[in-house]
C-alpha cells in the first residue's frame, strides 16, 4: 500500500476534509498531512491555532501531521505547493492526494504539462505586460494552448495542478490522485448534502454560532471548540496599520510576490487607510487580487521578505503523530532534518534558524488575535501531539 500525503489548512476541519482523509486511508497504510501554520494562504490568521487543527487531523485519522511554515503557508499557490510537496516527499510519501472539482487526474496532469511549457510562459508574459492579473494571464494562455478554463477556476483543481508542477520542478518521483470535492463549492455559503465550505464555518464561528457550526464538522470534533480558541484578524487591525505606517516605500520593496512599483501604492495607502478593508480596497486593482493584497499587507506586518520565496523549506517540523505514524518515521530517512522539538533548531544551519525565528515571531503576533491575548514563546513550549493521548 502507498503512503498518502495531503497538503491542507483544515481551517477549520469539516466533513469534506474528513472525507479526503477517509479516502486516503482506504488506499494507503500511512496518511501524512502537511498543515499550514497560524497564517494562511488567503492572507488571514487561521481561525484555530495549528495545535488545535493538528488535534483535529489526528482525531480524524491522520497518522502524521507536519507544519508548513508561514513563509510558504501564506504565499502564492506556486510557493505554497512547492513547500507542501517538498515536506511530504521528505516524510516518505509516494502519492499526494487532493480534492478536485473535476475529479479527472489525467486532465490535471495534462494541464500541468502545458503550464510548464515555454509556449505557456511566453504567452503569460505577454498578457501580464498588457496589464491583466497573473491569474487572468495564466488562464488565457492555458486556454489558448488547449486547457479547459474550468480547471484553472476551481480552487482545488488549481492547487492540484500546482502540486504536480512542483513535483516536476523538484524532480521528485511522486504519484498523484484526486478525490472529487463533495457538496458545497470552495468559499460557498450554501449547504449541499450536509457539506459546507470552510469559509461558511469560519463566518459562523466569528459570529459566535459555535453550536450551529459544529453540526457541519466531523462528529468526533463536536463540542471541542470554545470561544476563547477562535482567532480573528480584526483584533490585530490597529497593530497592523500602526506598523505599516512606519514603513517607507523602500521597506516594501523586499516583500515576496511584489510587482515593481506597487511599493509606492502600498506606502501611500497605509498612510491614509483607517481600517484593513479600506486598505485592501485602496491597493486592490484588476491586476492585484484581494488575496494577494492581503498577503502583502500581512507579510509587511510580520516582517517577511523574499529571501525564501520559491525555495523549499530547510527542515520539517512534526506537530503530531499516531503510533503507526511514529513507526513510519523510524523506518524512513529524510533528505532534510526532521525535528520534534524547538531545541533541535540550534543544531541546524543559519537558513533553518532564520525560518524558525520567523515562525516564532509570527506565532507571538498571532497570540494577540484571540479574545484574551496569549503570552509569547509558544513555539518553544509546543509539545508533540500523540493521537492516543487525544482520544
């Protein structure tokens, strides 16, 4: 049987996430999840901490959970995929499974080949120069080369294609399979067959509708969320605006995924905007999507730069495992260091220490997003979670 890898946010865990873990367990003897840290790809705080989401993954059947550091978890689809695929490979995965709107892995693999071609890159460059967003340029170029545009509009399909591309770029011997997404679409506010989107759950949790929301989560997780566990970026709003107001245009130049000239718009906007929504709307244009703008704002606030952009994480940090997951780890040798304790970082190279320092700083700031602010130092106190102690 295979070792199945899943790249996820579980922000938070819902029935659709449990479904894909169940599918993975039917075809794999070990299921490994690489989980986004406390800041996520949409440019927001994770609504539940990575510790709480790790517990959810383990309770719902994952054998190993590892962390995708903030430098990759809050980034472009390409960088997110590069980091996640590399982490899974270094944990011994031979197959990566992901949710898919189309459910056709051959079509997704073909799309990945097209997106890797020189012809595609040339067309994208031409479209971007004409002023359209990268996402639109990517879609137009792919369609011209015969790719069904629907594959690039489905959030899950789009990420799946990037996973396949990442493996090819890294020359990793990995297989891929997809599971057709169940129920409500990504970011939908509908209830379909008992399934809802993670955004539906987040919206209701932030409104305080915990009991109502939990009915759409796996039964084993119901009754486990408390109001004090829910993080909200609005609690960081004044802090974000105050930090950004101290920065010059030059300070913004080193942000990851920044287009030339945008630093001036950022510098002007942060000196005028009185709220985060106002700031986002001032920066957002047809060329810069809202998610990209939110990531840039949070990157500037957290002090993230482009040093590690489109590289691979220098280590793997484990967040938890089951007994079978622990056995798997004993029988597999990773290319990069696999750590279980913060103290091990001191033994690693300068790049690893810098990535960890960045993660620690981000977590200390994330601690202010809760109803009652938490103290600093959580990354150094974090204990490895074990399934048998959670159930």
